[in-house]
C-alpha cells in the first residue's frame, strides 16, 4: 500500500476540517443583488432579515413546536376529509373560485398559504376544544340556551320567475298551464339575475326572510301549484316544491353534535390558548440579536 507523506496527510486533514466553514463563508458572500457594480451579499440579506423579523420568526417556530407537541400528546389531528369539507364551505362563502381568487389577491397570499393557515386554525380550535371539561348538565343547559339553532323552522322550498307587470305574469302562468317548463321560462323571462340562471330556484326559505307578499303566497300554496305575488320588486310567479313542518330538536338524537358545538363555544380563543401553552411549557431561548 502506498504510504501518504505526513505533510500531505496534515494538509488533507486541514482542508477537510476547513471545508465546511469555507463553504459557509462562500455562501454568505454569494451575491443576491448588485447595484451599480456594488454587490449585496447573502450575509447582508440574512442579517437584515434577522434584525427585522428574527424575534417573530423564532416566536412562530416555538409556537408551532408547542402546538405539535400538544397535538401529539392528545393524538389530535385534522384529517384530509375534515379539511376538505371545511374548505369547500369556505369557498362557497367566499363566492366560489372567483371569490377565493379575489380574497387571496386582497390579502396578498397564495392558496397554499391560505390552506396552511386554515389547517393551523382548525388544529388550534380542535386542541382548545379538547381541553374543555364537559358534563351532561352543562351540555343540556347550553342546548336549551341555543335551542333555536337546532330546532327545525317551518320552511318551503320554492322557485320563482320575476317580471315587471301583471300582464307579463299572466302570460307566464298561461304558458305554464299549457305545459311550459318552469326552469326554461325562468332562464328566458325572469328579471332576477341571482336565480334566473338556476331556473328560478330559491331553495328553502323561512318566515321573515322574504318580503311579506312573497312569503304569504309561498307558505299558502300547495306543493306543485303556481301562484302570483306582487311586491316592491315586481310580479313573482311562484311554485312550491316541498314543505317542512316546524319541529323541536331532541338532544338525545344529536348529542354528539351539540357536545362538539359546546366544546367549541367554551374553548379558549386562539391567542389565549397559545398563551396557556407558553405558560405551561419550559422554553429556553438562546438566540440573541446581533444588533
């Protein structure tokens, strides 16, 4: 075997030990910009980031670790199915994909950032809720105080065609009597832009949510029949698809749902829960700002 000269060995060892610091030094001197021939280095860039945002970044890292540790200890997680259901509802509330796009533009965020924040919020809520002490008596009292949320109100499922005059309304009724298709006529003739594209469909309505003239006709019509109502918006040709009678909720039938809602209502808000996690934890910070 060829022997390595002692001096050469020492040189190789020295270079190997210095290679990592030299690489790091080279990275720090890497140019991230150049202004009129003057280089701005990565080190300058990172130093400024640390100076301005270091405390906030470190705080977020600590908080994320606290949440992850608590979630692991309690075996709490947000499944992809749960997340997808909530995300779908939020997209609908924002007004669909276009509404989401506008929301992201206004908040200068990407969809991935929005999803990450939503999943984080859901996990925080789940953790805070899991620490609420629950008794049957507490759930029962809360249920009675919020019964209106769980009771089923009287509802009618309706569609309508809105026109300007009684003459136009009578013409539509005549077309329907001759076998005309309600949805097609709504698309063609209705002046309500919010429902005409959906064939006039309004969905389920409760008492007190529409103008009185519309409500009176809708709730008095038999299922499948057509009726007229004159309101400040114009003339409505209304058809009722179904009716739902009012009914009181039975706690025993929906106890798990009510308990989950009770936990969520009684849980600490996100800031208070995070403060509790920080107070309960042993946190040692070794970082010191350079400036």
